[in-house]
């Protein structure tokens, strides 16, 4: 009896959707481009890419992170999208235009190509991809009980409150930097 070695699996139409469903167990809307359904395994915190880069430098957030154009998407625990407005108010960021949003139940996020797969230049990309075979939920920032870290591994990821506070600060800082150009800077120099 001759042994037959199967050919390597190659991506095909629908391959991205199947990878997310089979390798990660994530729900997808099989359209073009493939969309990941939010509110089931994760929610998404979305912010400008420049502010998101600063958040990653400051927090070292452990969950998956994607980039789509000039927007960064940090995956957070399910239910976090519902908590965002209240957290911003509690952290005294309410009423300030931050360009910080959340996508939760019933939402969608464009699926980046799986790690190692090629995609178009305009496509979303993983900056920190999910790892097949490992549950993503324990690494996602979540609301933590007082005095405890959010990560189940003893502080693997920041709790949601700290992440949102850092994201709000960096969104505000990025907005100020974008609007503070030599043409718009009317602040006189102070000399002592």
C-alpha cells in the first residue's frame, strides 16, 4: 500500500473565513472582504493609529491588535463596548472629542489576512496576531475586580479601566498635536 502525502493547504476563496472559523473559533460574515463579528468572543476598541501606537508603547497590551488604514483596533473583552461611555465619564473624559470608539455586539471588523498570508495594500493587517490553538479571551483587557489585574495569568494584560484611560489620554494628545501646527499655533511664547 503506497502512502499518499497530501498537498499543502493553499488559501482559496473563502479561505480567510475558514481560517478564522476553524483555527480560532471566531464567527465571521463571509463577504468580501471577510468581516469578524464582534460581541461574541471579543469587542474592539478603535482609535487613530498614532494614538494606538502610543497606547501600545505605554501599556504593552497583550491581546491581538489590528491596523486598518489610519485606525488601530485593539481587541478587548466582550461587553467592553457597552462599558466605554460610562468609563470615559467616570475617568472625566466625557464630553471631550477623543476619536475613541468601541465596536461590540452586532458589529463587525474587517478581518486581516491570517498571519503569513498576503493581502492587498489597503487590507487590514495584524500588528499583534491571534495565536491559533490558544484562547484569546484570557489575554483581552477586561473590567477587573478592585485590587486585581484583568489577566488570568497574574497581570498578563491591563485592566480595561487603565487601557481606556491611556487610550483617552493618547487620543487627546494626538488630536492636540495634529491641530498644533505653526499655522494654527496662536499661543504666544512666554519668556521669564
